[in-house]
């Protein structure tokens, strides 16, 4: 390093670029021509003053508290999803007690700065429908509205409950082409026919082509409408669903206040 100390140069890099979370390997990449031993010592000095180490080699500024940005940082392809995405998109007023992260990596659930993170591993083809939301250092990687709905029906246990999904689906305008695309990605015929049945019941005209697609791709076996509900109710042969929640009750739930 020329006339400027390692400390000053590195601190300027972090401050001017508003880097609130960083990986030590990223610093090595940006300062590739610098003495690695001195650089490592400088990083530790700055960390001691301004950052927490949240994992080995990963740091967050002590004044930074966006739990979703931190969640994105915990695995290589981390995406805010399921119940957490429902909440961020305003599709539920229920607050999850943890942050749900979709990823293709094996990652143990963990607590960071008092926030619990749950990692849900999926196959790579399910990593789709992702958008960047927010600005600057508060920008997060999150599933879009359509993919969030599809994901939650795919893995209901991470959604906050079937009643929440009924209300979210009823009150949200969705893009049919995206719904078909993501239906193909998750390849869960039982989940897709649940969404399509409810969409038809709620007369969601914007999903007409999605409903048509679901009818031609539904599984032959009868599945419970509410996967965690009781094993009773009328059999619906059009959708091959067992309606363990009656249609009039579904409409009442969909129109109810949170």
C-alpha cells in the first residue's frame, strides 16, 4: 500500500461503499495486491471496532439491523421465502418468529443477533421467481408474490398455516403465466390443484389459464384439500380433492379479517 495506511484504506472502502455486511474473502479479492498477513490483521482491527462476526469470516456492522439482508448473507444463494416473504409482501399480518430462507445448500438453522433463521433446502430448479426488493444496503433477495404463493402451498408447514394461505390467495392479484411457470418448477401436482381449486372457487378470473393448466396436469389420486386437516369431507372428482373444509367455510375464511 502506498502512502496510506492499510487501516485508512480499508475503512474508506467499507464506508464509501456502505458495506454493512462482508465476507473476508471479498476483501482479499478487492485488495489482491496487498500483503495478506497485514490485511488480515487490519480487518481484525476494524472488526473489533465496528463489526460483529456472525459466522467464520462473515461480519456485520454493529449498527446494522436489517435481519433480511443478514439472512441473504448466510448462504451463497439464500432467498427470503415462505412465511417471511408472505409477510414482507403484505399477504399476511401474522409475524413469523423466525426468518425463512430458501437455499440449495445444506445449512443448519441458527440464531444471529437474536434472530432465528430457518434454512429450507430445495432442488436447484425450484430456485426461481426471485426479485431484489429495497434500495441500497437494505436491498434483499426475495421470492416474488407468485412464487411465494406457490412455495407456501408446496411446503405448507413453512407458510404460517393453511388459513393464512386461503386469505392470501383470495386477496392477491396474480399473474397466470408466472403461476404456470413456477408450478412446473416445483412439480407438486397436489399443491397446484389445491391452488387452482381455490382460485376457481374464488372466481379469480386472472388465473383462468392457470386453472386450465392445473386441470390437465392434476394427479389421479385424491388428496386432502388441507394437508394437515382431518381425513373426512366430500370427494371432488373434478379436482381429485377431498374437501375437508367445506366450500362455504373456505369463502368465509377467505373474506374474514386477519
